[in-house]
């Protein structure tokens, strides 16, 4: 079990080292990256099956007992996030390999991409707050390189905003760690469950709000989202796709983990529901106001985070189960939409709605993929988004939180409207100012096979989530029970 928990963290890091050694051999770098992520995904699936069958799995790195040493923990929530996250990372890597120019001029792409994966995996598996900070920093350091890869002026400008905001968030996280340690004498999350419980309620609430702000910046909740819409669209398509699919969800994962495990009855439920509603509506209104496909989708990252915070804010089994299911659905859906955006940009030379049009006839396969993913994002039946939103709406009705339910339904209608806007502008109609690529190619536009295959794989994954929604929801419900009752988690870490 020690290897099953530690290898998913160690393997991408070892793969990054091998990719550095193969610096001048791009095909070898690609083979190393794909093999590493494929093997890590297999390990994650085995770990998830083991957790589902035998319960929470833990290991103490180096043999140092908790709460002194480094603890790795996998419960159902972490295992689900690990599997869906690694599947998405692998699919996006295949897209990057298939996209001409995506990694040809950047020998650092594959090593840095694998380092970022190491940070993501460690974020899901770590059992203490300090190592969560370390995992975040590994992820963010790699993301600083990836978001500016290519070195265009616009990339560097918006990338600097991303770097500065996340550095400030990291500083705030470090301060929060200092306050937690000063108040309790530990940063091990299982140990904190008991030690936070004896603190003054006002101090617990202050620590809860401070951690929510830290992770809220990383998750891009209202009003802490302002850095995201400008930063993401300027990066290369694979980078934007993996950022959209995973990085903000790591922030949401941290919110769920800390608010449910550490703070008991001192959770700021009302605040979370208000933030959720504002995040949904401000995000989707920002999307409607845009005239570029990638910017519309970037604002939708923000809007959809609101639905996840809604489930957390209810603090019920049904609400958390809906939130977990919604996160699992959102990771591949958002990544697939940005991959389709990459296909559009590669084929037509732009993603501006006024410059492209009629692509349903010129790249019909990509148009079909967008249609499926967009309907899922909007929450229409029978797609995975409908299943996730239905679970959240039912949880809201059960908790008698009718205003936030109404806000979520309005958000869904506006999401559908913005998806129709992309469809009409990009795949239907005639462009107002056609790009040179469209003018030069009157027939069908060519898309490399691997780009189509990777985008199709993620869309297929979203369809599978809808088809197996019943068993998957049962797993999410079990995960929610474990989140709300931390006794099993504490017993596994501190027997």
C-alpha cells in the first residue's frame, strides 16, 4: 500500500527527470511522458478500486508516524479526483503531441507538464496542510512556465497577472499555516480535527474564512476570479485545457477537504451559498458579454465553480454528493471544450466569433464534439451536466434553500444561451471578417488525428459519466458521508 500511494506522486516526477535527459529527442520525450502518465493512471485506478473495496488507505512516508511525518491518504473523494484528473491530463498530453507546433519549439514542455502533474496528484493525496502548500507550489511553479510558453507579448503580460496573484495567494496560505500551527501545534489534518475542536469558536471561524479565501483565489470564486479570464485564453490550447479542467478544481478540492474535515459546525454556510450564487451569475454574465470562444469558455470556468460551492455550502450528504459528482463531470467537460477551441484555432486561425463561421461544414467532427460537451455544460438531459445539476437542485430543495436553487436554474439557462452564441458564431452562419485560413481553403479544413482523438476521448468520458450516473452517484454519496463524518479518516491516519 505504501507503493500504491507514493508511486502516483513519484512517477511523474521521475518521468520529468527522464524527459530532461531526453532534451534534444522530442519523440523520446513524448514517449516518456505518455508512458509515465498512462502507468500513473493505471495505478490510480487500482488505488480507487482498493479504496472502494477496503476503505481509506494511508501511508507514512519514510516510516515517520503521524502527525510528525508526511502522511499520504486516499479516501473515495481523493481517489475519484485522482482517476478523473489523470485521465484528463493524459488526454490533453495526447492533444499537445498531435497539435503542430505545440511542443516542437519547447523542449521544456514535457518535463514541466509532468512536474505539474506531480503537484496535482500530491494535492489530492496529501494528509497535512503544509504538504498541501508544497503540492500547490509545485503545481503553480510549473504552471508559470506553461502559461508563458511561446513568449508572445500578450502571453507574458497576462501571465504576469497570473503569477503575481498566485504568489500573493501562496503568501496568504503560508500565513494561514502559521496561524493554524500557532493555535494548535500541528498541521496534520487528521490531528487538526481534534485540536481545532477545543479552540474558541470565533478563532475557528476566522481560520475557516482565511483558508476559504486562500483556496477561493485558486478556485476563482467571486470576487477573487478577476485574474482568470485574461490569463487563460492567451496560453496554448493544451495548457488552457488542462488549466481549465484541473487547476481551479484543485482549489475546490481543498475547499471541500478543509471545510468539511476541519471545522465541524463552524462552517460559514450562508457565506458559501451567497458566494456560490454570485459566482454562478457573474461568471455566466461575463461569458455572454464576450465575443471570443476561448474568453466565453474562460468565464464559464468561473460560473461552474459556483455550482460546486453550492454543494459545499449546503453541508448535507446530498449536497456534497452532488458537488463531488459535479466536479467529476466538470473536469473532462471543460477540458474537452477548450480542446475543441484549440481545433477551431488551429483550423481557422482564430476563435473570435466575427472571424470564423460555418465550421459545422468544414470541421463537422469537432462541431459534433462541441455540441455534446456544450449541452452537458448547460445541464440538458440526458448528459452528465444534467445529472450533476439535478443532484444539486434536489439537495437544495431538501435543505429548503430555494433562492440558491432559483439562481442555479437561471445560471443554467444563461449558460445554454452562451453556448448557442458560440454555436451560431463559430459553427453556423458566415464570418463577418474571415481569417486568411478560411479564405484560402474553400473546402474542409484539416485537423490532425490525435487532436480529434484526444478531444473525442474526453467527450466520450463525459458520456460514460452520464451512462453510469447511478453507480457513480452511489460512490459520491459514500464519499460525502466520509467527508461529513471524519472519524474514519482520523482513525485511518491516527490509529
